[in-house]
C-alpha cells in the first residue's frame, strides 16, 4: 500500500466517523415508526400520547441543537460529537427499559438532545474538514448515514416484530452504534477551522495536511483563506441577526422549515401507520417500510455522488416538483380507492417510495449541506444551532399534529403537504443563492459584498 493510498483511507475513516452521528440520528428518529405499533397496544396509548412518544425526541432535539451546537464554538466540534454519542447511549438504554409511557417519553427527550446536537454538528464538522470541490458530496454523507440509520431501524423493527417485548429491543439496539461512535470518535481530529480560530495554527495545519494528502501548497492556500476569514471575534446573537448574516439566516431557517412542513417525517415516522390504513397487517406494514428504507438509502447514495455535479437550487426545485406529485397521488388514491384493495396498497407504496426518492436526493441532504455552508465562521456554530432549533421545532409541530390531523382530515392531509412543496419552489427561487463549488470563505465574502 502506498503512503498516498494510506492517507486517502485515513481521510475516509475520518469522514465516515465524522458522519456516524447521522446514523444514530436516523436510527433513533426512525425506530419509533415500527415500535409504535406495539407500544400503543401494550400501553393503550391515545392519539395524543402516540404523538408525544414520537415527538418527545424532537423536543429534546430542540434543546440539543440550542445548547450543544453553540457549545462547539467554545469547546470544539469533536468534543461535542463525543458528548452526543454518550447521550445517545444513555437514552437508548433508558428507552429500552422504560416501565411506562412517562419514562419512555423522558428517555426519548434525552435521545433527542443527542439527535439535535448531531443534526447541527455533523454537517458543520464535515463542511469544515472537506475540500470545497467535493464539500457537497462529503457533507451529504450525513444524510446517507441518516437514511442508513432509518433503514437499520426498519430492519430491526421487522426482526423483532413477533418477539415478546420486541419494541424494547428495537429501542435499545441504538446503544450499539453509540458505542462504536464513542470508540471511533476518539481518533477523529478536531476541525482545522476551529483549531485556527482558537490560535492552534500548527495543529490546524497538521490536520489539513492529513486530510489533503500532504499537499502543502493546497494546505497553505487554504490556511491563507482561513486566516482572512478568521480575523473576526466569535459572534453573538446580535451578530447572528445583523444585516451581514441576514441572507444566510433566511436561507438556513427557510430551508429547515420547508424541509419539515413538506411532510418528510410523517412518511418516515408513520409509514407503517399509513400502510395499515390501506389494509396491511402490522408485520406487512413494517416490511413495506423496510422497502421504503432501502429506496431511501440507494437514492441518498446516488445523491452523494451527484451532489457536486448540479446546482443546489436546481436540485431543490426538482425535488419539490417530484414530492408534490407523489403527495397528490397519495392523497387521491387513499381517499378514493377501496380500502384493502391490493392495487391501492401497491400504489400507496409506490407513491411513498417516489416521494422518498425525491426527498432523499434533494431536500434531505441539501438543506443540511447549505445550512452548514452559508454562515460566516464567527457565527457558524451559533447559526447552525439556531437553524437546527427551528428545524426540530417545525418537525415537532408536524409530528405531534399528524396523528390528530390524520384522524380529522384523513389522508387528505397529504394534499396540503403537496401544496407546501409548490410554495417551497417559490422560496428557493427568490431567496436561496448558489453555494456549489465555492469555498466557505468565498461564500462569506459574498455576504460582505451583499451587506455593503
């Protein structure tokens, strides 16, 4: 093995473990979809209690994004990733051993703290260690890990579907990847941009040399650019809401809100419930969801490959159109087709799969990638944390209200999500500027030019 090949593999090890928090994020948000079918029966949950069990992790995510991500500006990205892994481990074990719904909700809140921290930390860490030319691809590893985690959750759900107290194993299994992240994370380097920011310039250079295959010219050029952007002091909330940062804040917050209110997590969390609405049994509903998970992972893998070949704006608008068509189809079929019909079940499954294809290739990864790209360095941790809070708050509202709206409106709710997809096109076209192929420092300079 050549030295260059060894360093390349070392870099991919770093990218892999840097993104592994996304797998835990995906598993802990996805596992409840199958487990809920059994928890609601065993604990005799009302519609409101079902919403609380699902959305408790989202409440915790708001707390985690608000606290852990800004702390990374003070203590570093790596330490906060490790802290998130430890919280994942504690939350997973507690949820698996929950004696009642109250403890289960508390455990899910604890898990959510880690999920919220990882949701902001992972894309930010990957963006800061990646070369500009492939930053979209590497940052998209986060979404690939999220979708892989969701698929793993669906597979585990199906594996324990007919086991006594199987839902406990479903929830506790998340402890295993949390342990792997804790062990592998020890060898992760700190973000070179954070190291430079706190005055550890030699350490920053060493990390970049490791990541860029000892290409000293490339490293020196990158350090020069980082130095120019690093002359500002750490930002405050006042800086975050300043004229300079305003365009970035609008983009990040807007993308986070639309990512959620287009209905993505209603599909991911409640797919088995949707399948059962058209006449499938519990095991068949979970198996159908496994198929959806396979499609999402394959599509996200494709998205990782093509991320830096097409403009972010183009992909977002393309995804919105596909998602809208899928949601309108889902609403029409579930409202007018005969319940229990084999044809309607297949159409619902295909519509959900097509929706996931478009979401996983576009809005799923791109919203997180752009959020990590647009903020200036001095408020990047604060900005991504704030946007993540908004993302999880929107997710909380959608997930908490979905069972109730499904009861009131039936599957017509999907038509409303379809209309929101059309509004997302308007937002992207008007407010989102292109970031593909630009260095983080060039994007920041663009903000300065806009503020003049």
